[in-house]
C-alpha cells in the first residue's frame, strides 16, 4: 500500500479519535514538519571545504618538504660528494710526483779501507843503487827506509766515515701513463660524478612522486571522512524529521528505527574513515619529516596540463642520462686497463745534499751536493696479458650497460604511453563522476520531497542517500586519479 493511503487512513483515525487535544497536537506537529521541510534549503556538501580543514599544506609544499628531509636523498648527495673527491684524486695523478727525503745512518763493524801499492823490483833496484851514492848518512837512511817499505808492499789506508746524513729531493713524471691511463681515468671519474648527479635527480623525482601520492592518499581519506560525516548529519536530520512525523502519526515506529539504524551505520563509517585519515596523515608526515600534530588540510589543485611525448622523455629522464654517463665511465676504465700493458716511459730528476756524499770518492766527512736527471722505459709481457683480459672484461660490461639503456628506453616509452592513457581515463572518469553527483543529488532531493508528501518510504530515501554519498566518493576518487595521473605523466617525461 502506498504511503499516501497510510497517511489518509491515519488522518481519518486522527479525526475519529476521542481526544481532541491529541488531534490538535498531531495536526500542529504535522504542519510544523511540513513547513520546516519545505522551507529548509537543500543540503549542500562542499568536498574541497571538507578536506581543507586543518594546517594548510599544498601538494607542492609536501613534495618540497619531502625532498628537503629525505634520508634517501641525503645518501645520494653523500655518494655524489664522494664521487667528486674521486675526481679530485684522479686529477692529482696528473701532477709530477715529488719525493722529499731525509736520512741518517751510523755504519760500523768493518775496518777502514786500504789500497795496496804494487811492487816493482827493477824500480826498487834502481832506487837502491841511487841511495848507495848518497853521502849523507841521515838522508841515505831515510831513502833506504822508504825503499824497503815499497819492497814490503805497503798499502794506502782510506778512512771510511761511520756516520752519514743525506737530504734528497726527487721529481718524476709518468709520460706514457699520463696520456694512456691518467687522462682516461680522469674522464671516467668525471663521468661517474655526473652519473651520481643524475642519480640525485632520479631520487629527487622518486621522492617527489611518493610525496604527491601520499598527499593525494590523504586527500582521498579526508574526503571519505567528510562524506561519512555528511552522511551522519543527513541521517540525524532525517531522524529529527521522522521522529516529528512519527509523533504526528504520519510515519510508524519502524520508520524511526530504520533511521536510527542509519545513524549508527554512519557513525561506524566515520570511525573507519577516521582511522584511514590518521594512517594517511602519519604516512605523509613520515615522508616530509613532520612531527605529530593536527591532520593536514589538503586541497585538490587545478590540473596543470603536461606537455609530454616520448622524445621529451628520452631527453629529460635522469635514469637514461645516468646510464649514458656510466657507459662513458666504463669505457674510460677499460682504456685504463688496456694501458696497463703498454711500455711505461718515466722521466725523473733529483738532487742530494749529503755528508758524506755517496758519489764522492774517496768519501770524506764533508757536506757535498749532487744532482741527476734520467729516464726509464719498462715493459712486462705478463702485465700486457693481464691488462688485455681486464680490458676485455670491462668492455663487456659496457655492452651490458648499453643493453640496459635500450631496455630503459623501451620501458620509458611504455611508461609514457601508460601515463597518457591513465590521464585520459581519469579525465573521462571525472566528467562522469561529476555528472553522477549532479544526478544523484537531484534524485535525492526529489526523494526527500516525495517523502514529505507521503509518496515514498524512508528505505527508498536511504537508497538515494547511499547513491549520493557513493557518487561523492567516486567524484573524490576521480579528482585524485586526475591529480595522480598528472604526477605520473610528469614523472614519466622527467618533468616532476
């Protein structure tokens, strides 16, 4: 039976009641209910206002704070700084090698050196003949003593210094290694440092994307909470109307209990939505390094079109740039490895100031300077064999990285196309969601009017209310999906 028939029967029974006071009170409540319902403006729900309550935080601010406080980025920056030190170390190899030395030594445990004099018998015989002609006895004795010493084979004693002090300076420069090993090593180190810089850009983009995703997850959770709160307020408002209608005899107790149940369901939905908000807010705070506090107020920014195509992505994606620099570094490392098998030409110069100087003969306990210049050329077949194999190994790694670049190019192409399709689908979904909210809101207001006129039931009104709330949630999700699709598209082309 239609509610209009019920209302009519109720009205007849009210007229036939024995208590005129009860009839007058019921009529008064019915008139007040109808007047209040008809004059009240239709309920409105502002989705953006429901999620903006709290400390204001925009998506861009969240991304910036996440970048500023990210430990992952701090690690990437530290590794980049380490690579810069590696470049400085490689460049230092370009300078000539300077060695300064100071040495003191005490040497003992040996006799002084002696040089034996040769014995010439004919010369000695001649000297003896000459000595026999000397008439002065003293002079003759001196000559004979000297002659006999020579005949006995006397030696000249050379004293050896026991203490030695030496100050030296050496300067050397690897001529061949400078061109074949050191310069390629510097190029490889610089390429590695540039790769680290691109890795910072990769990490930054990833952190920003995570911050955007956490931000819009909070927006979705806050929107769901706002819809749940609005649903509870609607249920409570319906409860007041139904209670008044029940007192007026226009509705039954079952109708009132149905609304009471609806209010309880809305409270449960609020509890679940509150938990979701707290979890999403905690996740966002963890990313941006914020302390505990009131839940952030979020806003759905205007969609900013992203100019995106595959060629742009290939030019701007830092992952590709980093891999290209890795290839350069690997080629430099391979060249350095091959250079290990080349002949090594080195020039050198040095000076010493020593007491005694080792180059002075015979050595004396005096300070004497000396200097030297020279060059050396060395080559080892063993080193050549080892270097060739090492260079081949590193060259193979270059091929592996180039294959990784090609795979990355294909993945980026797929990522760009997927992001573009995701954005198109999200925009179409948003248009459909907005139309659905408009239709559901109109249907809900129409059902309210029917209920006031007695042309429907509270159960049907609740069905329309659920449809409206579901449409609002879908609209919120559509807004979030559009925002996320723009973020993903910007990330895919290296513009985030």
